C-alpha cells in the first residue's frame, strides 16, 4: 500500500505547499487504508475531512513527496485523536474499595482481561484485589474466573448459587469492605449481540456498585459494529475507558479509532495474547502505525524533516555568525517554531534568548501569530526577503494585501527582524546559534 502511494506521487516531488489536488489524491489512499483497518465509515469520513483542512497549504519538504507528507500529517492527527499520552492503565484514585466494572459482548475478553488487570495490580502496585464474576448466564463462567484467580493468585468472591448480578455486586462490595481489599473487579456477563436485557443488567450493576471505572472490552477485530457497540454502552451504562483485546491477532484495530471517536473515552489497555501477562499500556503512536499501516512512510518523513531542520539550523547559525540574518532565515525559524507548538514551550529551550522572549511576548507570538508572520514573509519577493530595506510603503501595502494583514503588522514584523538580527550579531561569536540546540532537541 505504501508503495502504491509513494508511486502515485513520486512524480510530484517538488517544493512549495500542498495543494488540494495533492491532498485529495493522498487522502483517497488513506481512506482506503482506514477502511481496510475496520475503522467505521462515518468516522473515516469525518477524520479525513479534518485532515484535509489541516493539510492543504502545508509546506512540502525536500526529499519527501506530497503524498508522503500527507500520510505523516494523517498519522499525527491519528495520534492526537487516539489520545495524546499513554494512559497509565486503570485509575484507582478513589476511596477503597475501588470498584472496576468490565462490560462488553460475549467472548470479547472480559474475564481474561479481569484476571490480567488483577495480576498487574497485585504484582506492580501491591494492591489487595478481589475479583467477582457476575456472569449468571453461562454455567462455567464463574468457575472460569475462579480458575484464573488461582492462577494469578488473586482472591475471587465465593460462588453462591441462585444470586442475580446486582446481588452479587453488592455482596462483592461488602466482602471487599470487610476484607480490607483495595480494588474490586466486577466481571459481567456479555451477550452475543447488543440487546436491551444486557444493557439494563449492566446499568443496574453500575448503580448498585458505583464503580470508579467502567471499562468497555472490545475485540480488535470488531468491525463496523464498533460504533454501535461503544455508543450503546456509553449511553446506556456509561463507560470511563476502553480495553482493546486480541491486538496480537490480524486485526489492525481500527475499532479503537471508531470507539474513541464516538465516545471520547480513552483507550486504556491493550490485550495482546491469552497469557495472563499479555496486557500492555496503550500507546497512541504504535496503534496509529498499526491502523494506518504506513509506518515506513511516517518514519521516512520524520527523518527528512529532522535532516532539513538540522541543515536549516546550521545555515542560519552560519549567517548569524556573519551578521546576515535576513527575512528568509527569520521565516524559516518562525515556521519551525510554529511547527513545534508556538513560543511558550520553545523559548525555554533557547539559551540567551531572554531579550527576544520579551519582544515575542509583546508581539503575542502564539502559534497562530507565527503562522501569520510566515504568511507575510511568504508574500514578499526573494529580493525583499534578502534585503528588507527595499520595503517602502507601496511594497508594504502590496504585501499586506497579499497576506491578508495590515501594514502595521508588517512594520511590527520588520522591527522584530531588526531586533533578532541585532541580537544575533551580538551573539555572533558563539559557536552554536540558538537554533543549533533546537535541531538536536
Ligand atoms: P468474555 O466472554 O468477554 O469473558 O471473554 P473471555 O475472557 O472468556 O475470552 C474469550 C477468549 O478470548 C478466551 O479464549 C481468551 O483466552 C481469549 N482472549 C482474551 N483476550 C485475548 C487477547 O488479548 N489475545 C488473544 N489472542 N486471545 C484473547
Ligand atoms: Mg466472561
């Protein structure tokens, strides 16, 4: 697939900005990849639309095709959608005994995951854990949990015949209070399909046990149904997180994106095998790679971007030393800054930039402002960028019109450039320009 995509767009390698045609061509492939990964159709549509808006106009970088660049933008957006950081697993931040309830369809991996979580909490966090099976549907279900409990050396609630799920949940909470357990894991019954009875039962258990977490357990192979599944459980029972199981199988896990998109709830853990230690913290980067299936392209673009940043930084540093910091250099720096998320975090990384930092906070240089500044410089001719002294009133008016800004904005930008250029002359003796540190950061 990645070869197909690379092939289509190889001929288009060039400088400039991504056009709508570039983006559309690449997104057709991306859409297919997401559908192949079992992401629900509506979710694909919405996601692709969001990326389209973001990608048009992004500067094309050297040694990367527009198609490859779009894939990288898609990947980054996928990571953002899936959740920025590693979740760290289940949340136990409540008064003990903390109840955690597992919900999902039959065979999704609830019982297995319950035991895996119990093992992890006992071994890693030294918690006292009690597991209880509320599955009164399948005769062997309670015994299955008891067997797993012996295996991972975690207590299970004694089985009492004839009790209903809500009664068992209450008994489990009571036993946990009396026995000073830290955590109670409630393993509920599933059904083959979503049905009203299942939802009602889960909702009743939730009211009775008041769990701190309600984890929806879903198979990575869940296809287009993932949206319905997640929406129903979230609306009827209320979930706090998602566990994706069978990530060790062939499924690319597009269900995770669908479920995340419709519920907004975090993906917390991944089941990666039948063994009791086959449980991993969720990592958005890895799951994004898997869903998109274009990890090689993403790596390629990242590498190219790093190389270019390093080259530009070296060139800028050289010019600074010679006192030739022109508007083009400033543009590259502003662009780099905006790509790195604006000024606030960035300034801390630059040694000796306190003075510029002041100017920048005066100019209120957040990401949006940075992008506008770049647009202004993009509206200048190369000659003007090299020699800002050419910029008299009429040229300023032309540039303002071209970049959708006011002549004052251009004056402010020129003032900032002078400030930076002066500063850099002063720092000229330094071996490392301010950006040299950035490129390696
Ligand atoms: P439940 O009906 O939701 O309680 O599902 P179970 O926990 O009983 O799991 C059904 C089957 O899926 C069992 O054979 C498990 O061993 C298997 N299973 C559960 N999680 C995983 C996983 O992450 N990977 C693999 N390969 N198998 C799993
Ligand atoms: Mg079960």
